[in-house]
C-alpha cells in the first residue's frame, strides 16, 4: 500500500538562520508602515496565525489575507539569497529525501506553516524542492490550524494520485504542534529534536518515534516501509 509522507520544513529539513522572522517582520512593515516592536512568535504555527497575532499585538486590524499573503511572498522571494547564504540543510535531510523519492510506494510532500511560495523558496534555496511533490502539500494559507492541514494534503494526494482515503499518513516534524496534527488525524508521527523542542518534550506531546536528527536514513526507510506494509 502507498504511504503519504509529509515533511515539515523549518528546523526539520532546513535551518533558516532567523530569516523566517525577518520575512514576517518585513511583511508586517509593508502593510503597517512601521516595523514590529518584537519578533514573530512561530512555534510551529501557520503563517495565518503568526501574522494575525502580530497585528493584534500591535493593536491593528489584520488586513485581508490576500494582502498579507502577497507581502509574505514578496518578502520571502527577496530573501532567497539570504536563506541560501545564512541557512543550511539539516543533517541527513537531503539523503533521506533522496532515498524516499526513489521508492515508488512513497508519496512524499510537505505539511508546513509556510505559505506555498515561501515553502518552495526555502527548499529551492538548497535544491530540495525537486525531492518532494509540492503540488500536493498543505500550507499555512490553507487553514489557520496546523492540525487541519492533514486533511488538505490527503485530499490533494488522493486527487493527484488516485489513492484511497485510507492511505496511511506519516508526518515528520520538530514541534508538539506537528505531533498534535498527526495524532488528531490518526496519522503516524516521526518527531525530530532539531528545533527548539527537546526529545523529551516531543515524547511528552505523544510522539512514539523521536529522533535526534534525520541522519538515520536506512532506519527511516525501514520504518516507512513498515508503516506502508502494516495496512497493505
């Protein structure tokens, strides 16, 4: 049976070296006319929630989402070289994505709080964009709540690949919100302690599989194969 694998991006596949917060600040300033008084609070949230909270914190009414998304996209596009220069691919991410892409039973995409354009920009900065099917991913513009993005990705995968609604799903991410998104949708979770949260925190959130990094490519491949075969 096929397996849908949905990867988080920031602090799971790449380290953006703080450029993400600069993107949010630039988008806020483009709309508000002045810079934010403090950095965006991210913590695995979607761009809709992050930007909405920034406007509320500054006592402003958030403009229409179309305006906010356009400013986020422009800010991300302008910082492609900064992401490439200052950021880096996290250990094992490229090798694991490449190995997964070679196996026909895996449908590999993303589930990220980033809007689609900035997700592509961040992956393209390091040549990772061709290793996942971004067309069937779920993004921060699709729903404010991360846990709702699992169903979005499932629908897109089902339409594009013709797989059933019961196709197993596994999320790979670095925050308790990734764990919550998986467990609340009956999906599997592989949590990686490569971001702000410790392995213990991810385990406490409910993750059964917690890794220090993505360097164990063969372990992950075997784990994904077991998940696919368990429902085959």
